[in-house]
């Protein structure tokens, strides 16, 4: 009698360990979300939010000379690591390659350079939203390692003489 009970307990234990190993393997291969059977976005793979940003009227409508993250500053010269941009479907612009893959570019800021900083805005709730980008006058002193810079101007040798410089810090969302 006690032998049958021991076999039953061992059998249940083997089934539980096997099920845990199966679920753990699926989670490691991203087949099962730990947040539930359907994840955050319902029955799909995730949640999609589309935000259309209308450019600020102060910024040029032409393609910028260079875009990239801030690297360093020396007086009125800043250095950024350029990123390649590619136009996608529907007019969206995508960064090609990594944020730190491009060559360093020197940007010369003159007395005539207009410097603007991004004013972050809350995105309205819902799956689609349209917001108007707003900017304010900025200074080179506000630049930090998180700043993403866009420059319009003219090339002069290996440098770019900035006519308009725009910078902002990427918005990061942290989980609670």
C-alpha cells in the first residue's frame, strides 16, 4: 500500500517538474509571455501605438545635414556621431544601423546659429494620436550624453557650419 502511494507521489512530482521545464523553455524562447496568455496587447504579439508628430514651424522643412547623438563639446564646436536615415513607407523616417555606428562629425555653432530644444509633451491615450511638436530657444550648455541632435547648415570641408540646430532627449518609459 505504501509502495503504491510512493509511486503515485513520484509520478505527480515528475509531471510537475516536466511541466515547469516545458513552460520555462517556452518562456526562454519568447513563446509564452510571463504577463499572461495574450501579453499586454490582447491576442497579438504586443501593443502598437501610432503617434504622428507635426513638425514645429520654427524648424526647416528641408532634409537636415546630419542627425546623431551628442559626443562632446569644445567651446562653440560640438561633435556628434552621425546616423544614417532612410525614408520608409508613408513618409516615416527610420534610423539605419545602430545609434553609435556612424562617423563623428564636427558642428560649428556661430552667432547666427538658431538653437532650439524640444519641449516634451504627453502623448494622448489611444492607439493613434497626433501632436504638434513644440520647441523653445536652447543653449549648448543644456547638451548631455542623452541628447539627440539635428543640424541644418552647410558643409565646409569635414565640418558643418550650423544654421539651425535642434536637440532633444529621448523619452524613456520605465516599468513600475
